[in-house]
């Protein structure tokens, strides 16, 4: 059986940054990229808020840069999916693609989280071309334009108010006859003049052309349909952490995110660390994920030195 000091599960800014730091600490990490090499950012067309890229950069190009940087320092980056992890043995034993097994003295989990989408074919068609699941990431590209946000919770209201500060008009599409957000967030939405809340509407189709989104067709519970002329369509109906592999093995919170000791990356199992969106339901930014990848690698190094 192959052995390693440090196994990193997942790529993206958290996984690749962990690999950079672990490599420079001579831990010779093996990183398995998972089902989506590079993570969610590979579907983002342009990133302008990551330090060090004054002209902006595409998500795929940034992830390629991070991957090459990790490999430069000796990280063994591999394509494959960890399908099982035995956490009750030492060293830990990971199964790759249901076949190969690797023994690891320490593990860094960076499997991320996935945004929830409506499941429309047209929504998938225009993903990255006007359809987004992160207003903080992509809202800047739609300043002074008309956009729509789908959702009725705190996240949807936060994104709508943020977009309202830079966009001409924001439609908040809510399938229920009420908002699920806190009272304070509701008051903020209703007090913002350029937010129009559309209750009891469902999205039928995202409209667009070769240049991207041009509108959205929505249907009221009464059957009435209307078309909104927009250039940006934002999903704010939640995320789900990619933690199916760790159920019953690591402590997870009610939403399924990995629980870590505050101020650290340590999980409920000694020797296993978590980084990025898989443990972060609040910020979900590339820069915070990268920072937590650094923390996880440093915690991992100190753990291994103590052994």
C-alpha cells in the first residue's frame, strides 16, 4: 500500500494552497483533485477581487496557476476521487476511485461546497454568462444594470441589498408569499427603493443569446407569466457542503459543514484538518478559502512534528 505523510482531499484555492504550504514544509503531500478539479471557481469567468491580479483573471486560469505553484514545490497532484476514508485506524486509509488505497499520517479535507441551482437547462446553459451563485463575486460586472435574485432567506436578501447598491434595479424572486429572512433583513429589503420583491413566482426559463443573459421568464402561482429584462441572474437558495464522505466519521453541524476547533483547522478526529468552504457556511470567498488552506497545512505540519 502506498503511504504519504499528508493526503489532501479536494482542490480549489483551499486544497492547492494547503499543497503549496505542505510541500514547502517537506511533507510531500499527495492531492486528489476530486470530481471538479479546481473547484467552483473554474466556472467563474472573471475574478477581480483576489489580491495580486490588478487586471483580473478567470477562475480557471487562477486555479491553473495555484496548481502549477503547488507542483513546483513538489506536490503530487492527481486526478481521482477519494471514495472512502477510514478514520478509525492509524495511519488513515483512503480509497481512491473505489480501488486503490493510500495510507496517510494526516489528512486535509478541502472538498468545498456546491451552490444549489434550480435545475433548469437554460440556467446551466448561461452559467458564467450571466447566471451566478455569488453576488459578492460577480455583482461588480452588472453595475448600473438590471438583475434578478432568486431566494427568500437571509442570503438572498443580503445579496439583493448588495446588488441594489451597484445595480440600477434588482428583482427579488420569491416562490413563497413571504420572506424567510430575519426581520431586520426584510426591513432592509423593503426600505431599498430599487429592489422589487416578486412573491409567489417561480422561474420558468432563463433567456439569453450568444452574449449571455438577456432576461428571465417567471410564472406566478395563479398561472400568470411575465418576462423581466435583466442581464444578471443570481441564485441565492443555499449551498450544500461536499461532506457525504465524512458522515459518521467527522463531526458535522446541522447543515452538514465540518466542525473545527475555533481558530484552527482541527476537526473532531486528531490528525484530520479541514479547509475552505467545506467548513465555512458564511464567507465562501476564494481568498478566505486560500487562507484556511494555509492554516490547515501549518496545523498539519505541527501535528506531524509532535508525533
